[in-house]
C-alpha cells in the first residue's frame, strides 16, 4: 500500500491532470446513467431503458479504472525514459 501511495505521489503533473479530467468525465457518465436508471425505476417505460442505464454505468466504471491504470503506466514509462 505504501508503494502505491509513493507511486501516486511521483506522477507527473500533466499526467495527473489528465487522470483527474478522465475521472471527472467517467463520473459525469455515471451520473447520467444513474438518472436513466431512476427514470426506469419511477416511470417504467421499457426494459431497454434499464439496459441502457446499466451499460452506461458499467462503461463509466471501466473508463474510470482505465484512466487510472493508464495514468500509472504512462507515468512509469515517462520515468523510465528519463533514466
């Protein structure tokens, strides 16, 4: 756990900024999917509304994890190229 926190502290500023923007984007998609799922829950229109909401929610979680993993990977690559 300490090594993970140390890696997070050593991330370059530009990569960290990109990671934060990606996480915000993913969070926005998850909010939209939650609104769609609430719409399905309160106003049962069609089952496709449920599947759209669930798919968007899963995609937002995958995007969030992807941005974090790619941020760590690019930081590692950038540090290796410096040395």
